[in-house]
C-alpha cells in the first residue's frame, strides 16, 4: 500500500521567531518519543542549520532539496542523520525555482509521490515566496510561532493563504515563542501569552497551550567551536524549554494518532479554491473560447480592440469575453439612473459611472419573481465589500424588446445567460470586471485571474450563490 507523509510546515513572515529551532527540535523529540516513526526534515531556507544539526560525518554526497524540487523522488535523497532523523541537505539555489512553483499544489503532488512516510517537517523562509506557499498548501499541520502582537499581525497573510487553499482553520496552530515572561500587562490580559491566545481565538485560530520561553542556554546551542548545532533534548536538560518541547511533541503525536486513515485522501482532497483553480486551467486555455462579439452592441470586438473596457463571465463559465467600455457604461447609466444618450444629465451620469465602473466588479443576477423579471445588481470593490445594490424590474422576457431604458441590459443578459442551464432567473449570474484598456487580456493572467476568482468566490459565498 502506498504511504503518504504527514507534513508539518513551520512558517512565519517575521524572521528570527524560532521557526528553524522549532522544526529541528520537534523532529528530534518526535523521533525520540516514537522510535518506529520515520521523521524527515528539510528546509527551504538557504542557511544550513539543518545540515549542521543532523549531518553525520563521512556520508556519501547525495542530492539536495534542489533536486527534490526538480522532481527527484525525495525518498531517494533522504540521508540518515543524527538522532535517527532523516534530512534532505539544504541548497542555496532554490530561488531559481520559484517560477516552476506558481501552482501552489506542485509540492503536494511531489510529496504524495515522494515515497516518504511518517512525518515530514518543512522549515520555510520568513516570507511567502512560491515555495513557502507550496509548503503551506501541502501541510497537514502548519505551526506558526508568534512572539508578540506584531508577529501575529504579520501572520495574516498566512491565514489568508490557508483560507484560499480551502483548508480547515484547524490545520493551523500558533505557538507563542521566545516569550519574555517578565512582561506583564496592567489589564485583563495578564501577559503576552494570554493576550496572544485571546486574539488568536477571536480570529478563530487555535493557539497551543504550551509556549516556548526565552532561554540563554537554548540560544547558546547554535554557537559551538565545532560548527555543530545541538538539540534541546540532549543539551538543554533542566531548562524550562526542555519540558515545553516535550509537551508540544506530545501534542503533535496526539494529533497524528487522531488522524483518520488514509491520509492520501487528505493530501489530494481539493478545497473550493483548488477546484476553481482547475476549472480555470492555464492562461493560454483561458484565452481560448472568448466570445467574438460584444454582447451589448453585437459588434465583433476584434474590429475595435481598443474599445474593450470590461471582461465578463457567467456562473457556469460558458460565456466569457470582453465588452466595449462605452457599451457597458451605457448599460449602467440606464440601469442605475434611467438615463439614455438622449437624456439631459447623461454626460454627468456617464462620468460618474465611468469613474466607479473602472474600480468595481458588477454582479448581475436575473430572476423571476411572481412572473416579473428582476435583476439584482450589485457592485463590489476589490476587497469584496459591497458598494451598491439595486433591484431592477424589467418586463418579463418575451414581451417584445425589453422595455426602453433597460434594453441594453436585457440584451446583455439574454446574450450571455440564455444558454445557461435553467436559463436566466434560475440562479445563473454574470460578473463584469473592469480591465486595463491598454492590455485587456492581462486580466486572464495567473495572479490577476486568481484575484478575480477570489473576489467572485467571496461574493458568492456572501450571497449564498453557487
Ligand atoms: N527558546 C529560545 N531561547 C533563546 N533563543 C532562542 C530560542 N529559540 C531560538 N532562539 C534563537 O533565536 C534565533 C532565531 O531562531 P531561529 O533561527 O530558529 O528563528 P527563525 O524564525 O528560523 O529565523 P529566520 O526567519 O531567520 O529563519 C537563533 O539564534 C536561535 O538560537
Ligand atoms: Mg529559520
Ligand atoms: Zn459593444
């Protein structure tokens, strides 16, 4: 039966909070407490702390993390190290790989096929580069050391990334680290630990009961004349930190034992964001299948490419394409102010609409209520906050040509949504995003398109749309 590793990623965007110390020493503790559990450690950082702690003299050189990330099975690269811990040697050449790890699930796949079993610790750099992001996606457990409020604040990008990955909040555990027990507060929170724990709970994250104190003895373990780094387990007996690591290791083992088998399903179970990511495929694929004509005026967009100002897509992704800036602004002028190009005040309305429409995503949800055809129109800013909400009542579809001021809106909806399963009014929706008229296609590039979908996912979740 194929085995899969249980991956523990240690991450924080703040440097020097004790990530590497935590990763190395937890590996040593886990192995000491459970001899038959394979424990492997590797680092995406370019210092060689792991090598200095685990290397045994006289070993044949094997590859490093670099080769692992280039696709060599990690199982073949692991060296048996000190204290029974396996390690993959570090490399200073990982930054050249970032482009290859744009897909945040790349490492998850590599680990699933690595031949590794037991527990794998991944130590990361203090930033959210693509390798760190991959390590967060691959993790069964993410440990985030936090030493003060600013490091908690610094963790918000990690929280956001995990949320995007579709993982449960339980995957993450905060560990108060390097806590100076002498600092006491004169308020309901007695000390830093209590304050951190309270704030973490408010954010919905768990914080381990055990924190790690500052200890000069622990600090001294990294500076030795022989260049080696010694573990807390063997070289800091009698310190408070010694017992704290034991408690945290016990906590990890309890979590591991409580895990339902098989783990493979956890590794490959896609979250909502990942399902979405698959649907979107790649940039070239997204450029395919765009509608030829502007759904408002019917003109072939390639005839006047510079006129493109908006990108739209439907909830089932069946209709996607560009809209002329002027066409969609007209739709909004009519829909929001009841003004057409012949009306007085149209110029002003157009200016207002143009300014806003360039910044806001517009959601259009047509539905039929008591026989009347309505459109729920909402606009959202880039962070997903709703800026405008109107309910428009159109004449029932089929009653001639729509009804005057809403003609263009009606055309837009009919053209884009009529092919939808169930048709307009059955829960289908359309979102229109502003694009850069100089480079409209750039909205379909990886990063920007991911943001488009994050925004859409957020809107849909908030409105209960599917
Ligand atoms: N409990 C502790 N008490 C005292 N010093 C500690 C403790 N834990 C770690 N240190 C020291 O703090 C420094 C930073 O620790 P470490 O390298 O583990 O942090 P890091 O988060 O991995 O840093 P970076 O972000 O640079 O990778 C090291 O010199 C380490 O020896
Ligand atoms: Mg480190
Ligand atoms: Zn048009």
